[in-house]
C-alpha cells in the first residue's frame, strides 16, 4: 500500500475536510448557551496535548468552551424524558402515536421463551492479556500523540437523553442510512450515524439502563458502553475535542479529567486512569433493515441543529478516499507490521471482534453477499452473520445448553427473520439470534460485544489482529 498522505495547508482536500471541524465548532458556539446542558469545567488539565498540522492552522479561530452543567446525575428511570432545552416546540408523541394498522405478523414482538444458558464470555482485553501491538500499557502510552481535533472540549456537543419518536415521524433518515441499533430489556432504539456525524456521543437511558452511544466519523467506529455507575445512577461521557490515532477521545463528566480513547475504551489519564468502560452489544445496519427487525423501534427525533444538517454527510469523500487523513497515526500503515495491513484499503469496513485479548477482523469485502461464518476468537466459538445489502454483521456465541452449534445459511424470502439453521438440531434461527422453529425454538443466542471499523483504525489499534480471509482459511 502506498504511503498515506499527511495533511498540509497546501493539500486542498484535507484542508477542506478540516474546515468541517471549524464549521462544527462555529455551530456549537452559536448554540451552546441555548442548548447545551452537558458542558464541564475546564479548570483541570485533560492530558499532555500536541497539535497536529491541521489543528494548528492559523485560520482556525479560537472558540469559547461550552456552558457548564452543574446538575446532578439522575437515577435510572424506566421512562426517561429529554431535558427541556432539547424538547422541540412540536414534538410528536413518543408513545401511543397513531400508526397505520398492519396485518403483517410483527416478528419483533415475539419474545424468546428461553434464553441460552448464561455464557461466561471473556472481556475484550482479558485478564493479563497481551499488550504488545496495542496501546493498553499506560507506562508506554504515547501521550504526545494525543492531538487537538480543532473544536474545544464540548465544542462538539454530546446529546443527553434526547427525544425519541416512532419510525413514521423521523424526517432526516433515508432507507439506506446507517444506524446503531440497541435492544435492552425488550426496548429497541436507533442511533443514526447522521446524529453521530455532528454529536459523536449520545448519553441515554433505555430499558432501565444508562448507556453511552459513541460514534467517531473519522474511524467509522460506533461503540456502546454501559453508563450506569456503582450506585445505579447514570453517568455521562463528553467529547473532549482530542484525538488519538484519528479516533475520538471521550472524557468522563463525573470528574472532567478522565480520558478514554474510544476504540481502546481504557482511561489513559485523569482520576479514573486505568479503568475500562464496559462494552455492550450493538447492531449496525441500514435504517430500512432495522425497522424490519424491530418495527416498534424508536429513533432520535433530531439533534441540536436544523434538520438539513442531518441529511448531509459533512466530510465529503473522506469515507471513500483511502489516501487522505487529517491526522497522523502513531504507527503509519507503511510500517505497521501486521501481515494483512496492505491487503485491504485503508477505509474498507471490517467487523472487529476482540475477546480475551485476541483481536480478529472480518472484512466486508471477504464475506461475499451473505454468509454465516463459524469461527473461534479468544477461545470462544462464534458465528458471524453477514448480509451485504443490509450492511449487517453480527457475531453470536455458538454455545447453547453446553454444546457448540454449527450454523449454515438458509436462503429464504422471509429474510431477515429466517436466516440460519444449526446442523446439530436443524432448528431455524433468525438473524436476531432467536430460534423460531425446531427443537430449540424460543432459545436466544448471546450477541458478542463488537463493532465495525475502518480497516486502518482497527489494524492500528490492534496491530496483532488476525483476519478472516475466506472459507478456505
């Protein structure tokens, strides 16, 4: 792979992309006092910071910090409401809205009668897992590679407990737009990429659990974390304005100083240095597919800006131009020692799974049009369900009732509801991991915590990653 071009003031493409940061900063400043209820005091240093060539451009104006939020965290509530400042004047009802009747069977409302026996999955990092080829060893962490992304702390405003509406009311989503889907305790919600482009973090409460849904547009990574503290109360993450390996760095609003690079989700500085956030399962797919899977889903009504902002991707051709980056990587791809590093385009999409310290990538380009891949990562037997048309890649643990199942794809017009059959019992399963017919009907596979990523980001954070390259592997 050719060496990646680094941004400079003479590079019009990267310079134009950097203008997005300035635009986002300007919008945030104009609306901060009217809308933000999530700022934090800036009287504590975040971390050693160096400035990238793009972020130090003389044309980037200084922007004031967002207003400070002095409110106390709230206890988890089964029926959260949005803060008053995020309530639009004419909000469609969140519950009980009149939707067109349908005589179609609502598969999403058929609950599992059983849950697969509890499986003890190892954590992503494992206990004493390998740290070579990662950035998890804080004694060797390259703090001087933390850079300013342009906007200040909270200059990109996270959303907190926003208003959710039914699918028929949303105005800014197209069928093929991507969303991050979360289901907790029977409640399904969609967090669109369109919102993530401008806000990057959504602090929310779903199914009586607090979560933080995070999205970095520059690495294409959407990760969901448990945001419930030891006392059962919601805590919040905010956008620090800093980047590491082009990836979002979040800060913890409980203390204002703790920094978590999103993809590693381990605190590298601050009062909680060394602590790790708990990663939760997420489904990334198209809005059309998510609505088929969960017809009663709710979706974020809008963010803090006008609807038009959420219908236009603000980074130009960044997602498809594999040569342009705004910020340096700690280890450039040309010297990355991973044997697969040059086999894939820099911004090619992969599903990244990391269990017990063992990372593995499943490139979208290698999985064909539709597949179920029986594999093992970190000692865990798993099955990756993939559909290109839906941009859907979900990993499930294959263990049910103490035995490991092997799945094969079932071609059916009923997809996505019928998709898999296990060889051991001939039970039919849908892509949500629910057994719908056969010996194991009613059982539910356990979804493995994972996320999608641009290839350059995954192989940079996890330089020892394995890669699934096809069924003959």
